[in-house]
C-alpha cells in the first residue's frame, strides 16, 4: 500500500500546486490515514512540495503493530515526538526550518488554539487554508478501497445473519447490540464502523437510537443498524424485522412504503446524477404516502474511512455523483408510540455499462417474521 499512499500524496501536490507553491499540513485523522496509512492517534502529516513528506506523532515505544512507523514508503519518513510536543507545532517548526514561506492547514479541523499557537510561534510562516482538498480527493474510491468496503460488508452481513438465527424474544436491545459487535470482530473486523443500533417496539425506526434495556417482545418491529470497520473502511446496513408472529397489516403497509422509497432512491444512483435527486426520489414516495416529514434531513451519505463523509444525499446538496463513489441509501419512517422501519444499504455508484450500482450489503430485505 505504500505506493498507493505515495500516489495519493502526489495527486494532492499536483492539485494544490494550482493555488501556489505551498506545503500542506494535514491534521484530520481520516485524511492522514488516507495519505499515509495507519498512524498513531493525533499524528499529522507534512506534505512537502518536493515529495519529502513527514509524519509526526507519538509512537508507542514498544512499536505497537497497529501504529507502525511508515516503513517501506520511500517518500515518507516518521518523526517520533516526546509526549508533551504538539505534532502540529513540530510540523510547523520543520516547515520553517525548510524555508517554507506558506503553510496550508486544514482550518475546518485545526482548533483555534492550535492555529494561534503556530501563528504566534512562527510569525514568518504565512498560514493559508487547505480547505477540503483531501476530502474531495477521497470522494472517488480506488479498487483497493472498494475491496476493503466489500470485505467490511461481507463481515457485516455474516454477523447479522447469525444473529437472526438465534432466539431474540426476551433479550434486551443492549445485549443484542453487544453481541452483534462481538460477532463483527469474530469475523475479522477491526471493530464496529459506528455504535450499533438495535431498536424494538416503539423505539424501532428511530434514527441513531441508542440501545436500552427494553426487551424484545412478540409482535415487535425490530430495527438493526450496524457496520464493520475493516482496514479502516466502514460500511452500513439497516434492516427491519417482525418478532415471533405474522406482521400486522399496518406493519406490512409501512414496510412496503419504506422499501419502495429505498428502491426508488437506489435506482437513481448513476454517474452524473445530482445528489439531491437521490433524496428526492425517496422523499416523493414517502410524501405520497403521508410520511414525507419522517424522512429526516437526508436519504444517505458517503462512506469510506468515515461514516457520513461526502457526498451528502440531501435536498439542499449540490453536486453530481461520479463512478466508484460509495454511498448509503437509508430512508426510514418512525411513528411515535408505535415503531417504524429503516432500510439501509451501502452501494457503489457504477455506470449502466458496468452493471449499475453495486450492492455491497446483501442481507435480504424481505420482511421476515423471526
């Protein structure tokens, strides 16, 4: 992967060169991971004009395998810092020693205090804004990234499938969520992509519901949202089931509406499609059924090294999808006091010639009675 990371830094240099000869200081953790590979918590990356890039961080003295020094990458060297040294200040000091006149920083991530510390300590160093240049580069995934997402989805599907084969009645939301996260790790995940949500009964369908000690009961809707993190890449799946009995009429009707909304949004995923068009496709179906206000701020978002990264599939979002952009499509409806439905999938945008959108999360979307 060292060649991949070096190529990504070269693309950033070429892209940033159009704004002037500046060295870039990358501090957002996901961006550092994207450009340099696994790094210590809080590490920052100095991307130089000439290709001499430096990673500053606090490595474990024992050389923990999860935060290795950047070995094998000829264009990247690591600098281990004492515990009291701020990596941002250390990187700025290196830039000044190298005669750098302007340093581009990620102002959307760097705190005011750290920005002020650099400006005060190195007054001759002109600070500019790198903006979201790395995030924009991360939008389109290469095949190595998509392969990692595909593996994360396979792990997630497997963990969810195993849970559905077990007895669920009487168990708490909290216990089921913990079991799902354990199963993710057992099947090879680095950990959960985000806090697992298990919601039953009147809690079902609530976006971002935090599991409680409520127990699963006969006739409940059960909504589950989870994802695996694999080699840093994160996927998301959400499914809704009925517990222990045949679904009630209102449950079938609500499920069919949300399923139709999700299908309509999935069918819009194509290179060139507007972000907001994906949201509109789902929103129109729900609105026609009287549930438009229940959709929330958006229908989906990008995934990769983070959950919820760009693009945002929302009514006010601007921009168009490109090929090899992974996104979620996740409409949901919650009826207060009764429960609700959520159906989430992770897909990769592909052209029609390439078979259309690639569905990564393949657990059945049939309304099963468990």
